[in-house]
């Protein structure tokens, strides 16, 4: 609590300094000094998780080998499949064999939390800790999935369970996946910000995970059609700011399947470029963990095929994700160790939604940017202050051309293009980049 308060005070003071001096980014050679802990699982790179594990018939060594070969390194447990202690133990053992971290999920734990909300009883907390203790000493056990997408009504109950868990397992991750802005019904922007603030202030979490699925299933011949959810970038930027202030990592989800929903627009099956666009957008806004919804195809008919079919066969999206994971892992350690201090952003206003913060005009050795429909995620290494940027289009359909106007002393920059490190020359203080839809470029300034 005290450390978070200090970090928040520092962030406020830093903002005031910027306002007074007219700066639009941190001093070029100065780290933010947040002492943030972003590598909460000790992976040394971006955490790559998933939702929905293989079902009973496919809980095999072969299937978990396939999972590990996709580039996923964190297995989000799925209590509906791993619904006995024996099944949980089997998954833990497979994770250990293939070097995967496991976040345990239990329907019994969820039921205890829901019961506690309605009638607080310490016995429910004790029973939960006893269930968790059955597996917490396993080498693959990395943390606990407590609840998915809780409303504010569950915050007090979750505080009790997570508090007890932290006392017993301070070195493990207490994981709760939070709602997106469109999922907090009737709240509007101010209501969603309050939802996020309340969670961080009440729980003092060591990470913030949420899901937002922007790819709407649309017909371009229908009047007023929408291609993506309008609040997608607003949500990302709000959480970039809030997690930066708290000094904790943000984890985000990307969709790998189509699905129908009774109270939301239906979602389309993502193409290769649309999966990449989601992930690069998440990373540009500072995500330190990427999670895929879903890995194994859910059993309900409302879901299309994910990375692996219900029959255990990889789909083309498995290979899209495998390629993508390999690509961003080549520079993931750079992003992981950096504060996401802001974005340079040029896009049309999305049906009433701007991003949450004021976009930066310059950053590091970049004096200005010319172009349209781009996001430039701006990063400062939390130890050295070294600057980097991740550049991507703001739609999954548009190639972009943008020109970076650089400081006069810059002759070249190191870059990761397609995951490969190279050097790009700066001509007459200008660096022009062509970035295709579904791609991204990381520059070290």
C-alpha cells in the first residue's frame, strides 16, 4: 500500500513538471523510476496465456506438447474441464514437463466467493485456502484464478479471499480477469474509470487482466454497420494509464474465434491480420501479458473454432498465433522492462470515443510524426530510461505510411521488423516507414 502511494505521488508530481515545462514526454535520458514489477511470473519475457484447456479426452501429453509449441507459456486453468483434483494434478504434471506456468481455476472456489458475497462466512475462506493448498506447492503452480469478470458487488468478497491468499502464498499470483468498458452496463466512461479505480484501490493487485473483443461480425451492406468496437482504444489507454500509476502490469486478451452473444454484437472469425492487429494494439498500449480466447474450442455451439478444434486438431489460427508469438518474443523483454509512458495516436474519432489520455506530440528523439491511422506506443526502460516505440496501424485493414521527424543528431535506429533485428538509416532527419495491416515495427531510439 505504501509503495503504491509513493508511486502514485511520483506520477502526479511528474505530470505537474511536464505541464509547467510544456513537455509532452519524459526527459529523454531519465527513467520514470517507478520500480514497477512487471514480470510477475519470472518469465523474462511477455506472458502468453490462454483460455479453455483441452477437454477430458484430450488431456494428454501430446496435446500439452502442442500447446507449448504454440508459444504459450502460461496455462489459464479451466475449472469446467479440470473439475476433479486428479484432473488438476494431471494438468500440473504436463505443465511441469513442458515448462509451462499454471494458474489454477476451481469451480468450488468460485462458488465459495459467490456464497461469501451474499453471506460472509470465514469458513468459506478457510475452505478455499485448503483447496488451493492441495496444489500450491507443485513446481508448475504459479497462481490462482479467483473469478472472471466480477462486478463491483464482488469486490469486498474478493478482497477477503485474495488477502488470505497473499498471506499464505505471497510469492504466487492472485489472478482476477476484469470487465471491459463495454461490459460495465450503463456506466459510461466515468463509471468504468470508477470500476477500475475501485478495484486497484481496494485490492492492491499485483497485475490487472481484462478482456475486450473488438471484431464485430458485420455486413458492409447494412446501414450504420460497425467494423470494430468503438471503445477498444479508449479502454486500452485508460488501463495503460491506471496500471502505470499503480506500477503493475496490464494483461489483455485477443480473440481467436467467432462467437454469438445475447447482449452484445456478434463477433467475427478473425483472420491472421486481425489476430495480429489485436495483439500489436495491446502491446503498443503497454500490455505485459497477452492471452488468447480461446485455445481449445469451447463446447457450446455459440462459439466457432479456436486455435484447436474440439477434436484436438490445430486450426489455421493455431499457426497464426504460433508465428505471432515467436515474432514479438524477439523484443518482448524490451517491452516487459519498460514503462508505457504514452502513445502518439492519429485516428478518426470512434463514434464518441477518444483515447483516455492526451496523445504525445513527440517522444525521445522523435520530434513529430506525419501520417494517419497509426498508434505509436512510447516506452521508457524503467532501469535505464532508454526509449523505444512500437508502431502499428489502428485498423486491421489498412496499410500505413508514416514519417518520423527525428532529432538532428540521429543517423540511424535499431529496429525489429517481422521479429528480425535490423538497422534503419535516417535521411535528412526523416525516417519513413511502411507498415502493412497486421504488422508492427519496434524502434529503439
